[in-house]
C-alpha cells in the first residue's frame, strides 16, 4: 500500500483557524492564495529570491513559496491581511502610505511583513551584516538607512521605491519608539 501524499491540516492564520486538505508538496504560498483566497501575499519568483511572498511565521519572516504548508501547521502565520487592526492601519502600513513606499504595490505586502520583522529583530538587538559592534553589551545599533537597507535586502522592488521604503521603515521605527516612550511616561 502506497503512503498517502495528502493530509488535512489546520493552519492558524491571522488569529483564525483554517482546516483544509493539501497535497504534501503544497507550499504555504499556494495554500494561502489558491486554497484560502488570501491573495494579499504575492507570488513573485516562486524561488525564494524576491521576497514578494514574505509572511510572518511565529513572528519571524519567511518566504512562503519555500515553506511547505504541512510544516506550518500548529504555527502562528501572519499575512498582510492580519497586520491592520480593523480599519486602523499598522504604523508600518501608514508609513508606507504616507511616504510612497510603494509604486505598483506588488511587492508591498512582502515589504511590510519584512519591515515588521526588521523592527522586532532590531529591538531584540540582533545584529546585521553592517552592524559595527556586535558585542551583546552594545545593544541594538542605531537603525540607520544602511541598517534598514541591509535588513530589508531580501525584498526586491521592481519599481525602485527603495528610498521611500527605507524612509517608511525609519518612520515606523520612530513611531514605535515614541509610542514605547509614551507608555513608560
């Protein structure tokens, strides 16, 4: 008897549970777009090189075109559809809108999901390839344009909106920092 090549899985996406049958070879990207009609996540290169399909998996960014859906079962998946709080845009989304961090908009969902992870990684003190002092006691480096560019380098924009994307991530970081300062005060 041949082993089964499909399963019924339950995915936790944006706080909701979805149960669906999938072939074991189905990527998370295809499960989102083709099976669940969550089309905000875009299919770009389908090879993990452009970042258009970036989603958050347990809070960490991943290219969903290389992630098998069956391997995402039991994990928290956040897509662009789950970033805003109702009608209130997330500060990253608002910064992209205010500073024209998009042109055609195709890469924007992946850029925004990646930017969310960048802010978390930076706040946690994770160094990047351009971080000058990587010693633990140094703390998070300043979130300079070079840091942002390096941390966002896995996301390509065919329209070339990189200057605005860097500005939008910097603005979202400022909003995040000022919000944290207001909460302490």
